[in-house]
């Protein structure tokens, strides 16, 4: 079996593949100061609860936007699963896509993994929106080439910033208000953030399509993707496992290397 690890700025997601099927998926905080041993014990216990012997894991692949986390994750794979993980972004790992921007090394590993999975799954060209710590918009042409994109603050960070910058505004949860015009402070904050975010998504997609010269197929992934998919027609598909399928595909492209 293959252990796929997606390390973001907020969470680390572990997925275990048997063939094309995800046997289990678990999430931990990437802010944690736990050692590789502690994470390994935690993960081994979760596998045991699912009736999975950790010795069945034969390979691993990692995508991380937190460089300091890579060493510990590689150590975890070596110590608990007896394998040397492939790491997206390292020279020996090929993606089989062209990165058509001036500084290819600046593109986050997760964005490239999404591009691989998106091109493999959907007709292009694509705009992939990933609702994570930041909200990213990534453009993939019909040939699977990565063409660039845009980065906006994540919605949770926007809510936290509003609370921290204004003394009388509370910290509120993300929600979808039925009305834009609100009659309380909390609902007004939720309205401004949520419907303002919808406006940003719709405005950016319209500008991306105009600049790109054609309509793009819009895919949403990440933690809050389902909430926004229900509230705008510009998002065509919600694909929560996009990044993990991309890691599986990249592993398959590199397993004979």
C-alpha cells in the first residue's frame, strides 16, 4: 500500500491507498511540535483501529509547503514504514508537466500536485481553486501545463484578521447567511466575509477566463470547498480527494525511477 502525505500550513493529511482506493484518511495539525516518533505512534494506532498492519505500507510520497516539516515526515516513513518517501519538488521526482512561469521553483508542491490530478481527471483548460490556509487559483491548459494563478487570503485568516484588527468585533465561525443585509454584528461579519468571498471567486474566475482567452473548467478542493460550491454557479465540480489522487499519480509516474 502507498502512504500519501499532504503537509499544508494548517493541517497534514495522511491517506492510505490500496490500488486506486483510499483505505483510510487522517488529519493532524501541522502546527504541532510532536516528533516523528510521536506522529508515527499516533498513525500506527489509527491504522490498527482500521485493521491495517503498518507493515503492509510499502511506499510513501510527500507534498509539503512547510520545508521544515519534510525531514520529520521522511524520518517517519523510514522509521515506521521502512520506506524512503518520494518528495514532490526534489530533483529525482518528475511530474511530466511544464511550469510556464518565470520562477518555477516558487510554485507550491500542492498546487503542482493538484494540476497533475486535475488534468488527469477533467477536460481542460482548468481553474483549480484550493480552499486552504490561503485560497489559491491555479490555471492548467489543455495539455496539462501549469500556467500560473492567483493567491488570496484564506477565509479563516480573513475572519481572524478582522477580529484582531477591530476591538469590538468578535471571532466568528464561517457560515452562509441567507441574507446579505444583516441585522446583527455577527451575521453582518459572516455576510461580509462569505458573500464578499463569493464575489471575489466569481470576479476572479471571470477575469481569469477573459485573460486566458477561453472559459475554464472550475474545480474546487480543500476544506471549505463544498460550502462555496453550493453558493455559486462558477464552480463546476467539488473534488475533495484531488490532491491525494495527484500524489498517487505522481508516485506511479516515478516508481520505476
